[in-house]
């Protein structure tokens, strides 16, 4: 690694030891930026790398809330406002027991480059809490969301910071958060949150956007090899928002999805998950809040617990990891390659470990990194902001067409940039450099205090 880049990376590790996933995300980006740093000396001269790895601001706060027995519980809340050079901070809120400042710094850092790639004016941020919504009643979730908003409301706004959903934060949570915001401020705030329901300010296609966008990105990668999704076998991990709509788009485009998972295990349905079965999964996960194991019981298919293996052992053409970070390890990447996988589209953020990414790239697998492949969600969040500003809504078809166009543009930009730097088809390099250059140039234009 270049000495200068290495020194920036070492400082990141020294300043915040223990933030492993953040270090991993920084290393992956810094390594791939090397050709751009060499080609354009202005970035080193303006200390852009030193600045871009440091969040502009981190807010950490206490979230006390009452459980069903009337006992006060305390969780920790965060908002990492990472970079606002090209627009207000934008990025989701995650509710999961594994949430720490380091996890949110990794997600906020990734978001900076992803949002830049969308071509929309959005900076990067991320937030959330170590609160676990699993097993909680609706009243407990509402109570928690309200308490979180008592602090968060003063840090957000249409020109400041616009949070959305992520793991554990779906339509129900966004509803409670928005209700609390309005109660506290007596203000609709034009657009302080995205992922709202369509009846009260949300955009059509926002729930579908990340999953659909990921499949659109895979479709573009396949086109470069004269292939398409028709007849392809796909494995999707997770069974939440991203996984559900990635599955739906795969079905619509003629692919056969044979697996879904949750943190407990995974199902293998060799006949394929059709629209009817998917509707059943959506009801299971979004309404009844059950476990994927129940699919196996209901449809009489195989179920394997996580401790006994992963769906990446299945033979497939397309792999869409759509659950969480580091869910595909090197061994699993190798299994996918050995089984002839053609394309991997990361629906989740950083689901593949660095060694796994290397294996995909070296084997010539079409690999769409999360920053590019899952940018459809935040893109339609950006479109939700635009619609709220003009107090007018677009139809499903209009939003879907815009999403499709954005994903095609992101693909073209990443592809072209990879070519420019002599690594044609390496979407990691292409997406990171293309996302970086726009933010870095904005920081230089706006002076050294940015
Ligand atoms: P959801 O909460 O809707 O679903 C998450 C799914 O992943 C669940 O099936 C969950 O299972 C599973 N999962 C979570 N943690 C683990 C784990 N440690 N091991 C195995 N499975 C796990 O979240 P989303 O679908 O919204 O998000 C999924 C991924 O996509 C995340 O990486 C997120 O950052 C990323 N993403 C989401 C966007 C969005 O618009 N929602 C936008 C861009 C990226 P269980 O129920 O058992 O926990």
C-alpha cells in the first residue's frame, strides 16, 4: 500500500481502536482510491483523506423508555453526521443489539460515497440504537421511538439531516418516529424523514427501492457479458425489506429464487419462491413478525440452522447477500465461485469480507459492491425529498423509471471509472473512485474548514 495512504489508515486505527468494521470499511475504500490519489495530487495537497475519514459530528444520547411491566429501560442512541459537502446528511437508522458507534461510523462512511454516486445532492450519515425490536410489543416500540425522537428532533431537518430506515426500522418505526417529531415540533417539516408511508408523504416504490435497485444493477452487470436474469437461479440472504423486494424483482425478471434466510437459519425451496409464496413471507415477516423456519414448515421444504451452514453452499448463478455486514466469508465466497456463480450483487452493506471480495474479483465474477448495488434505497429517499419539496407526487411507474435510470447511471459511472483507471469491470474501484471524486472536489471548493 502507498505510504501516505497507509499512514492515514494507521491514524484511523490508532484514534479509535476497537472499531473493527469501521477500520475495514476505511481500508477497503482507501486501498481502492490509490490510483486516484496518484493521478490527482490536489487530494493529498488538501489533506482530503485525513478529513474524509473523520465524521463532521457524532451525537450520542440516552434513550430511557418504559417496558410492558412499567420498568424503565435505557438504550443508547447515535447519529453520525459524517459528511455534508454535497448535501444534507442522509442515511438510515438501525435498531439492533449489535449497534455501536463503530458500526454506525462504518455505515455513515459508506453512505458518503454511495450518496455521491446516486447523482442526487445528499451527504452521508447514519444513526440508530442498540435497542432490539425483536419480541417487543408495538406499544414498547412506539414508546422507544418517541423517547429517541425527544433528542433526535433537534438535529434533523430538510436542509440538515434526513434519516430513513435500515435494519429493524421499517414502516412501523418510521411512523412512530414521525408522529413523535410532529408532536414535539408541531411541524410537518417538509421532509425530516424518508420511508414514510405513501398516505402521509412517502414516495411510492421507496419500500421496494433497495431490492429492486440491486437487481437492476445486477441486470446491468450481466448485460456487459451478453447475459440476463431469465432462467437464472438466485440465492438471496435475509428476509427483511431488501431481501423481499430483491426476490420480487428477480421473479418479475424471470429468475428463480431458491433460498431466503434470517439470523436463525435458511430455507431451500428448489421449486423457487413464486409471487404467492413471497406474499406469504411478507406477511410472516412484516405483519406476524415470525421466523423463516415457519416457511419450511408451511411449504414443506428444507430448513438449515445458521450454525450448520449457509445458503452460499447452494449452486446458483446469482447471489444477493441482503442481510448484514460480513455475512459472506472467504470460504463461502470460494464455494460460490466453485459452484459457478456468475454475479454477486450486495443488497446489504459490506456483506462480503475483504478476502471474499478478492476471491470474486480474481475469479472474474461480476461483483457489485453495496455502495453501488444497494444505492437504490437512498436514491428513492432522495426522490421522496424532491416530491415533498414540490408538494406533488409521482406515480409508481414514474418513480420506478427514475430508479431504474439512476441504477443504470451508477453502473455506467462505476464501469467507466474502472476503465479509466485500467481496471475495467472492477466495480469496487470504479464505485469508490467515482463516489470519492465528487465529494473531495466539493470539499476543496468549499475551503479548508470543511
Ligand atoms: P431488515 O431489518 O428489514 O431485515 C434484515 C434481515 O437480515 C432480517 O432477515 C434479519 O434476520 C437478517 N439479519 C440481520 N442481522 C443478521 C445477522 N447478524 N445474521 C444473519 N441475518 C441477519 O433490514 P433491511 O432489509 O432494511 O437491511 C438489510 C441490509 O441492507 C443491511 O445491511 C442494511 O444496511 C442494507 N440496506 C438497507 C437499505 C434499506 O433501504 N432498507 C438501503 C441500503 C442498504 P433477523 O430477523 O433474524 O434479525
